[in-house]
């Protein structure tokens, strides 16, 4: 009797396990189907949103925004791509390449910051552009410095924004969560579904006043969400990210920068310490340094107006 009862319990237990397994497989299949749709759409949007220039140095992906005004060469951080460029800079045209190893610009087009600067010059030549304002953001800082130092005749002015400019020790390791397209998508969708943009903001913007300012502004809130998505798909950015981590680990300061230079950094930046910009201001004669009190690495979003005002004032007196 006891054996018969135990057998029945075991049989029921196995059936329950089978149902759980089938449901799990079904949920995973549905999840992966949704992922495949989003992934394909992302690839299509990225490819259709940019152009490829066949320069003398190598192919380079880029976009051009705006119809008139001086040209700003926007050099994105890590991980990044042309898609991290601002939507617009009123009064300026924006030229935003994908740095080598990111999206459709191959890594062998330029691994070192100096080689990347050569690639940008080749892009300008290909597009018939004589001079640009160079804007290096975060991990785009090293190649921005090389460009301004080695090609002053092609540099109208240099802006370094929360940028890496000194040696940046790191172990070169990247979490598989960031480079696995499915894992990042799954995590992000889950967090958005359970916590919403508000929950994501609480993790990324610790300052309550700054967080409320972003969340209360629909445009800023959407830009924040887009920024979190802009590192995805990670598989298209991994080569550039790994290379960048290596390059900043052995970074050396380029020759003297002589062009007008504006340096902006947040005092509470935990990603790129503000000391980078403080030291850089000492290394570049007559550089203008502005440390924004309380700003983090999301400074371009949380302190957008202050950053724009600083840039506008600087460029009005230092660009052609």
C-alpha cells in the first residue's frame, strides 16, 4: 500500500516537473523570438542610419547631422558608436564616426589613439572638410587629444567632456552580460518591465534632485532610456571596447596641444575621475577648465543646459 502510494506521488511529481519543463522551454522560446525580432530591428536601424566612407586609411562609418554652421567632430566613448551622438547641436553641423572596433568601423582601421586620429583626417579629406571643432567624450578623449596635438591646422578648437586623458589602469575584463546580446536584452527588458525607467534612473542617477529633473522631463527621460540602449548590441561594440581598455591602460600624453581648449567634468564622476581633467588643464597651456559641482558621468544629460552654455560661450570666442 505504501509502495503504491509512493509510486503515485512520484508519478505526480514527475508530471509536475514535465509541465514546468515544458512551460520553461515555451517561455524561453517566446523570449528568444522576441529578442530575435528586436535584435534584427536594431541591426537594421543601425545600418540604415549611417554611411561608410572608403578613406585612404580604411573604411569608417559615420553620420552627418545639421545643415549649416561649423562642423563638430563628435568622438564617442566606450562602449559606443555613431548612434551615441547628440540629436542636434543648434548652430552647428555634427560629424559623428564610429571609432575603430565599434559597429561597422573595423578595428584594423586604427587601434591606437594616434592611428584613430589619422583615420579621422582621412574621413575629413574624403568628405572635403578642412577644419573641425573636436569634441571628445569619455573614452573618445585619447584620440581627440591626438587629433588636436598632431593636426592643429585642421582643429578649430578642442572640447574634452568628462574625458579620459591620463593613464587609466584596468584589468581589461568585460562582463559577458554586456557583450551577450541576448543576456543584456533580457536583463534590460526585465528591469524595465518590473521597475520602469524610474527604477533604472534610481540606480544610474543617485542624486535625487537630478533624477527627478530627468524623470519629470519626457524628452530627458526618453534620452536616458535611449542612452541605456545605446551600448546594445554589445557584440558589435566588443572589439572596440576591448581595444580601448588596452589603449587607456598604456596611455601616454601626446605632444603639446596648442589649440583653444575647453575641459568640462563633473565633480562626482565615478566612471572617469575628475582628476583626469584637472591634470589635463595643467598640461595644456591656457586651457579652460570647468568642474560642474555634483555632476556625475551623466553630466551631458543631468546638466545639459549648463554644459551647452559653457560650450556656446567658449566657441563664440574661439572658433571660426
